[in-house]
C-alpha cells in the first residue's frame, strides 16, 4: 500500500443500528476498489471485517475493524463498528480516532435506536457525518419516509442529496439533487451513466431541491439575499457552500444505495473524498507532561512525532496489535518511542496497516493516518507514544462505564490462573469489561455493558484460550446489626487436666448509630473483676466476630459493645479464654430477641436516562423493585433523568429490562449509597439460603 500524506487521508467511522448493513457496505467498497475479487457475506462469516470466530458464529460485528481502501489518490480508513449496544465501547474507540462518520440506515427498517445513538456519538465527538440508506433494492424500502423521520429526529440540518428512481418496483438509479442530473446503474460494481430525469420523480425532486437550495442559502448572507430575490445559484456556488457546510457538520447529507449490489457505493466514496475533512483540516491538542504546556499537534507532518493508541487487538494466532493514529510528525520503523503513561521506552520494529486481520507492512505513516504496531508489550488502549524529549500525552477515549454484573468461575478445577490471565487479555482489548474480586462473598465478578457481552466473553475464553468458564447470579453483600439494647454473659470454662481455661464477661450490646464502622468498644468494669490486661483480648474477640455475624455470616456493623462485668481465675484465665468468652457473648446477644437482630441490605443511588415518553413505565418499574423515586430532571434534549434509591439486589438484570421498556433508548448508572434494614421476608429468605449453603 502507498504512503499517503495528511491531505490525502480520510478517517471514517461506520456507525448504525445492529444488522443494518454496515459491514456489507464496507465490503462493497473493498470489492469496488479491487481489494477483494468477490464480496463476502456476513451470514457466511467471509467478510473482511468480521474475521473473529465469534462474529462468524453469531452473524454480527463484535469488534471494530479497520478497512483501508484507496480511491482516486485518497486513502479512506473505514472503521467498521458493531451496532449492538453491548459493544458500544468498540464504537466509542472508533469515533475517538475518526474525523467523520457514515451512519448506515436500513432502507426497510428505517430510523432505529442505533441510528439515534450513532448520531449522539457524533454530536459528542463533534465530527461531521452523512447518512447512507442501504437496502434500497428492497421493494419495501421507503426513502421519503426515512428522510422525513431523520428531519423529525435531527432537525433541518439533514438534507437529502439524492432522489431514488424506481421502475417496475425496482431501484434502478437516482437523481443527483445538487447537480439536478439523473443516473442509471449499469454494472455490478455500482457503475452508472447519465439518463433523463423521469417524470415520476419530478414532484419529490422539486421539493428536495427546494430544501437543498434553502440550506445552501443559509450558509452565506449574500446567498440568502439572492435566494429571497429568486436568483438561481450556479453549480460552483452550490458545491462550495455544500463543501464547507458538510465539512463543519452544519449540514448532514442523505444518500442511498445497496451494499449487496454495490449500488451507490461509488457516490459514497466520492462524497467522502469531496465533503469530509482530511486530518490536516482537523485539530488535536496534547499536553507536554514535562511542563504541562499545551501542544497543538493538529496532524502536522513537520512537528515532532506523536501517536495515540485507540484500540488493542490480542489474538492467539496473529498476536498483539496496538491500533494507532499518528497525531503529528511521521512514524517510521526501527525507531524508539516513549510511552508517556507507562514512562517506558520501546522500539518500533515495523509499522503496519491492518485490513481486517491482514497486516500490511508500510515504510512509514504520516500525521493523521491510522495503522498498527505489533508486539508493543507496554502499550495499551489510551496510551500516548512520543519522544522522551517531548513527552506529549493525549486524552484517553471516553468509554462507557459497565454496570451489568455476573459472577463467574472456572468449570474445571485448576483453571483459575489460566482463566485470570485470559480474562486479563480480553480486558486489555475491551475497556468496558472489568473484573472485581469480591472477597466478602468469595466470588469473582465480571462487569460489562450488557448480558450479551458477558456471554460472548465466556465464549471467547473457550474458543481462544481453551478455558471453560461459567456465569452465575452474584450474591449481594448484606450486613448484620442490632436495633435493641441487651446485656448478656459469655462464659468459657474448660478443664482438661493441668491448667484449664476460664474467661467470663458480661457485655452490654446496643446500636452505635454509625453503620460505616463495624463496632465501638468501651469498658466500664468496676473493682477489677476483669483485669485490665484482658481488655484487649475482649476487644479482639469482638473484632473477630464482626467479620462474620451469627445471623447469616455477613459482617456486623453499627454495634456498640460495653464490657460491664465478669470474673477471672488467677491460674486458668488467659487472653484466649477471654476472647472465646467474648465470641459466646456476641452469639448470645444476636440470639436474644431483645437485641432485635436484623439484616441490612445495600442501597444504590440510581440515575436512569430515558426519553420523556417512557418516564411513567420506568417509574412504575422502580416501585416494583422496591425503589424510592427521589426526583426527575430534564436534560433539555428530550430526555428525563430519573433519580432513585433502589436495593442493589433488585438491580440484577435491570439493563435488559430497561432496554425492553424503552426500546433500547434508556441508559442507567448507579453507585453504592448506604445500608438499610431489609424487609422481613427478604431477611428470612437470605438467612435460610445461607444456612442451607452452609449445611451443603
């Protein structure tokens, strides 16, 4: 592959709803430009993008794949992203490296939740975009309805650049609205020739052309005046206005085609080259960590070489690759780079361009280009590579935080270490995966964006690393405490020949009022009935008991213990005896109904973001989960943010239920807030389950 400078590169994220045709469109561009001799199929797992075994098995994208193609002396780096919400981290990584986006829409399904989420990603990143309506060869495709829906959802920035031509219910061509010229498809690679504009499209064409001219007029005051005076714009004026408006994102074109037949793909490539910015037209800023000064890289080839790692691929067969974007300078092989975050130096042996799983070695990568480095042991996603003399750090990709959780374990004994190592590699690839060791409940927790992602992770472990692991429902970390005051005796007496064991304590137990602290210990012994040197042993006994309480084996919190009386034996008493006597006292306190022993359950503060129309359903569901809705705040973008306190146990599976209630539009976050007394039925059930587990 040729080496391209910054002016001749386009970095384009391909976004859209799951299974809307993104991968097929990218495959069509590769076929059209001669990268492949025949088109692969997503259903067969033979496309360039979906090379992972899991993708081939499931029939949809799981990972972001880079597919660079060369078109009319321009290199277009397509970043083909997954559309399913569980793999949003992959799309977020792609957008962090892209300078523009193509949002693919299925001509039959129309605007879907994934279309809206793709738009929101672009808005957040501030990148220009266009809509490509694919599957137009389907007889049920409705381009006019889709354009109307796009305007309803995203406003008047959205302007159709084409009108479809149909004959005998078949999609045979289109009218180029800016040039007011008709095109008819003539070949299997999207070739077309000029033809007369059919009378059947005149009405729609006039309406669409009027919308486009209005959008052109709004780009310049002089043009606006001429528009109101009824002047016609020249083709050059129209193209100049469109170039600037699409490039800065103030105008979003809608074009169409069919990825499967290659229709419209030539126009897509032309429009990407014509309207989307080259890296040299974009800006990027880093920080020199030596003096915290700002470094304006701006994809300049003349500045010092700096690079950001936006994605990591670890495959047992093709090895580890760090996906990079060169932010300034020129990166060549046989150079030493400095990892700014890890503060280590590493040699770059070779520079690659990845096309799917194929690694193509290139002599160098210029600023703005996307490539890959092999076997960079210290580099991970979000790291910045520069020189030690000018250590420039770039912001890390903004990746969604995982809130869906399952417990996991190795199926086969002895696989625990292998499981841990393999999961570490998957987490290096996917920043939305997180492992937590819950020592209290003796379980390992795997966090992800959704249940499907966690299932795919288990499948990857088996397929890639031959580690069989299973998911199961996680236990919730309850707490134990007392609500009443009680005075109890604990007496440990044992005679076994020679010195015996004797310890006797009377302790008052009551609530301390502080659930953040396990216990408070005081002594009010009068007359030396318990010698002072045994006080630490009594406290040690309490300290050991609060780790696992008598009710259900959960930690005790919020308990005050006051040593008030006791007795000792001058020969048989010992620290151990008093410690064991204290154990008995704690058990006796929890066995005494006057102490009112209870289980406390964790409460989470939850924020749910949903469109206005779903607030009633979500709040009703919160009540079913024993939640307390605290308030509702609009974000002034058509969403409401519902704040509630919900028992953590009731949040299990909430991600799936929320998506079902809101058609995939809802999202949520939560954090631990406090502990509260659990309802009696929940307490009884939990105590019974823990007792049964102990018996087993």
